[in-house]
């Protein structure tokens, strides 16, 4: 059985093969690693290597893409740029992977290194105060020789050691350069300790670079910091100060009136009292209008009949799980079935699908499921190995943070079992970004049936007309619209003609709005 740790080792070896394809060339090459941090603290890691003709011929078949195990990288959540030949004749390979937290950043950097950490003790801290956000990234770039990128499994995969490739090519450790570049938003924080070399970037931001060769004797300290300022809070503070001054002047005016001679005050009070004395004919129409309005309590179910507030901005965005929040839309056919076959299950595909459905309805535990389909092993390890293949959709973390900062609540409504959904939520650090979670395994009913949408209404305490349901399944969206919800079809390549008049959301790029599809 290949447990979660085995899968991580395979991923790590795949990354190392791509990275140190350059070592095979044994030339004056570099491995470039870029950490690009967004304003919300999320970001991406980019890695790029260049191969000369000899190295490319040993590692790549440019027509078929064979050679390097790029498919393993893709399964691990890396986005691969196809090999391309540049103007200098070198073949370039690029890969990138997004992160949402400092821990996820460290996990990604661990995938690049082998038995030892080359980029060590990385910490990314984002501190938000009034009208200002501070960013700080620290760590070490540690030369580890060839051990940084080699282990026994990698040696077996290559047929010989990394070092032998370099020696045969006439190279040395000093020929291999590793460069790390970090881009932070805002401007440099000159009050912080800064190391490395500042470099210019095309967009707004602060960039610094550190470089080592594999034969360096000491680690290189990484330290960079930046700050951004938000003008709006300062403006509102100024408005508040002005408002406070005006309020003080008004209060002063009232005090001066109170200090006037008492005789004048009594005369005015007497006249006012005379004017306000009620008539003998009884209460006037104005007197009746002044009675306080008594509002009767309304039951919670009355929310279901609430009218739209006239705003197109939803109060809640409810995302589907597989195919929206996570990249894998066809998780059973594309991930679960291949996984159980690797684990030795011989039951029919229909039986696996049937058991998976029962699992998503809460009728089976994951341990019951693995046993029922003939997969042996520790259930927790099987869970981890399977779930490690499920990755977040590109850009989703930045999208979630943007909604949170705009005051829009984010929920998840998904057909899944509770154990797996909770493990995925923890694995991808989504606890603070999404709440509540409506999971079919907890509710006992799946989309598109009505009760699960009713649960969403109740737990959010919002009218359906103020909740936007985002799903990659049109049948689910048809049902949501029938129950009064706003809807958006998550379909990067979706054809408006086949959208059934649902809005289309093509990506989680916060700068690209969803397409509105006119009703037929």
C-alpha cells in the first residue's frame, strides 16, 4: 500500500527530477525559485530550470512530453508550463503552486528539497494595523551539496547518482547556482532588517534576491519586509475628527442657551406649554401618529418568504466542493477509482460508485467504505493517501480572502462524507475562510434534493434570494434556482448556450467578474 508519506516522497522525487534536470547538463546553470506574495498573504511559488540540448535530449521528448514525470507534479497541485525552446536555444521548464498560509508555503518548499532542507525555517508574517499592513519573510538558504536533491529512490530512478552526472559532464558543485527571489506587496520597510539584493519589478512591490552555489560553506540569511498603506481609513479618521469638532460646536451652542437668564426661559416654556395644551375635543390625528410602533416577532421560517433587498451583491456565497473549491470535478472517476485500483481493489466500478454514494450520505464510515471495496490497510493512512491527490482550485484562496474583506460570508455546500470534508478543510487551512459547511454526510441528503438547500438557508439565517450558489453541476443549480437562490455555473470553458441561463464564473480571479447570462 502506498500511504500518504509514500505519495509525498514520490511527489518530492518528481519535483527534484524536474529541478535537477539542469544538473545533468553540468553547466553554468541556475535553478530559479520565486515566492510571490499577494496583498492578502496568499501567493504562489514558481520554479524554473533551463536545459541545454544534451540535457533536454536525456530528460525530455518534446513531441510526446515523455521523460520527466510531469504528471506526478500535476497530481501534486503544481501547474506545469510545457517545455519551450528559448531564443538562446535552451529548453525551459516552469512550474508553479499556490499557497494560502505560511505553513502551506513551507510545505511547497519542502517538496523542492530532498533529504535536507535547502530553504529552511521560512516564516511569512502578515500584520494588519490601522491603515497599514506589514509583511515580513525570514529564513535561510542552506547549501547541502548534492544531498539537497538526492535520495536512494531518486538515484534508482535515474540509474545513477546526481553527482555522477555532474562529474561525467566535467562540472563541480560550484557550477550549480540556486537563486531565490521574494516579491512582497507595497514598499520596503526600512526599519526592518533586510538582507539580499534589491531588484526591480514590473508591478508595484518589493523584490529581493539571494543566491548560493552548492559548495558554499555557510547558510545565507533571508530577510525582507514591506508595508502597504490604506488611505481610506485615514480619510475617514479625518472625517471623524471634523464631525467631532462640529458636534462639539453644537453642544457648546446648547450649553450657551442653557446659561441664558431664567426669566426668559420661563416665558418661553409657558408659551410652549400653552401651544401644546390639548383641545377639549380629544386627541388629534398627530397625537395618534406619535404612538410607538409595536413590531410582532416573526418566526424564523418567515425568512423563506423574504423579498429581495434590491441589491445584486449577495450576502453569502455558497461554493460547491469538488469541481469548484477543489480542482477535481469528477473525483470518483478521475481520482477515487484509479486510487482503489492501485490499492488492489477488484470490485466493479459500479460497486465503488454505489459505496461512495452511501459514504457521502453518512451511511458508511470511511473505514467501512475501504473494507467494503476490498482495500486493506489503516483507514487513516488510506484517507490521507487518497485526499493528498485533491488540490485547491487555482486562485481560490485569494478569492476567499477578498470576499471576507468585503464582508461577504462564504459557505460550502457539498456532496461528501463528513470525515473527508473535515480533513480536506484542515489540510488546506480553510477553517478561517469558510463557515458554515453544509455536508451531505452530516445532513443525510445530497444535492440537488431540497432539504440540503433548506439547511443552507437555516444555518446562514439568510433569505435564499441573498445567497449565491456556485456549482459545476447544472442540475444542482437548477434546483437551487427553483428554491429561490442566486446561481452561478463554475465552468472555465463553459458555453453560454448550454448554461441554462445561469451566470457563468470562469475563474477565481477576483478581477474577472462572472458573466451574466440573460434569461431566455
